[in-house]
C-alpha cells in the first residue's frame, strides 16, 4: 500500500489499528529512500478540529520540531507525518533485554536521549505520549529517536510537564534498574526522586543534574557495584550509617572523653586506704615495732632462743667431758 501526500510517496510496512484512537501507518519514504521510519495518521477532514490544525501549523512555522515532516489534506483525509528515526534503530526495551550494556553505555544512552529531547525541541505532547521504552529507539552508535505514538493526537491539549516527568523517571529507572534494584547508584536514585516530586521546571535542569552524576560515575569500577557477600554488605551498611551520623558520633566520643577525665580527677582526690595488717601467720605471732612499749621484733625473739639453746648444749658437753670433777 502506498500513501501519497503532496509530492512524496510512503510505502506502508505496518498498519496499527485502534478501536478508540486514530489508525496509524508505519512507512518508508520510497520517494527519497533515506533509510528512516515514518508514522502517518489519517483523520477524516470533517472530524479535524481547528485547534489541532493551528497547533501543527505553529510547530511547523517555528521550524524547531523537525520530526514533523508534513501535514495537510489529501483526498478528504487529513494526514500528519512524523520522522521516527533510522530504520536500524532498535527499541530501548529490546536492547535492555537482549544486549549486554555496560554502565558507561547506559549512562551515555540516558545523556543522549535527554539531549535529543532538548535539542530537537520535542513538543510536550509528542514527548509525553511516546515516553516509553517500547517507543524509544537507539542505533548501535547510541543515536536516539522516538517512535512517536500518534493514536491520541487529538488530545494534544491534555499534555502536562508533570506527566512527562513521571514517565521520564520510569524510563531512566529502567535504564539503571540493574543497579537501582540492588541499592546501588544512590545519586541516580536521588535524581529520580526529585523528578518524581516535580522539582524541575524544564528538561534542561534535569539534564544538568544528570550530567553531573554521569561525570561522577565516569571512573567507577562496575565490578564494585556487583553484589557482595553478607559480611561485605553489613560493612557497607555500617559505613553508610556512620557517614550519615559522623557528627553525632563525634559528640558521643567527646562526651565520653570528658566523663573519663572527670572520673580520673575524682579518683585521684580520694584518701588512700590503710594497708591491711595481719596479726599472725600460722602459729607465729607478728609483733609490730612499738607494740607493748617494746622495740623488739619476731626475728630478735628467734635469735635469743637460739642463743639459749647453744648455751645448754655447751653446759651439757662440759659435764660429760669432766666426770672426775663431780667425784
């Protein structure tokens, strides 16, 4: 099937029917054979709202949204043609599922996609309606594009930047799910939380903060983000807790040091306890100096007893050696 719009012919590769929205056609431009995919929607002329015509006219005249290739009437049908990127592009969902992508590659994919949204001036509704991993495509060179979802083009006025942020957050989470599900990349998780809370007023602010994180993670060893054993995870959790409570820990250490200093000074000021005095050791009585007015001690008493024993022995020996004297 060929759809002719003005001077261009589009070969229909796929028809995407819809029960409630607009029928879409996935096509190739056979007039130019430029190797790109196009989507076309047809609306009966009688059903076209003037607001939609003015909206598309303003985009086309501004000459910023280059993906809007053509729009206009052809045989009682209103056609809108958009460029959906290179034929060789593959959906982000497919690449995340089948390819082994390094952290550096995925960081580049996120950066390139954000730049694409900004530089190409993708209008709010076109970006919001297509913000899904199935509609975002990348070539092998990581060139991004949007496979625009045009089913509800007549609802372009319902788009909002808050809804776009919410969907963009989901896309970025899918890109880094491998790390985020394991509590890695806390900086990226913080950015996603800010997007969820609606803290940004435009895509440029999101891109600038994303770029800072990308530069921060440029030299990160991806192996360090792999899951570790239980002890390493406990140690990592402890370091995380200590890093967030460093000031409190410093106060505790300071208080303990002051308390120990006070206790030491109080202990030094206490009176010295008297030494224990033992009155006897076994059957021997210990007589301290000055007791009962005597300056003798137990050793002196032992010496006098020994002298008495020696005198008795001398006397006995003299008696035995001179028996004649007794007679």
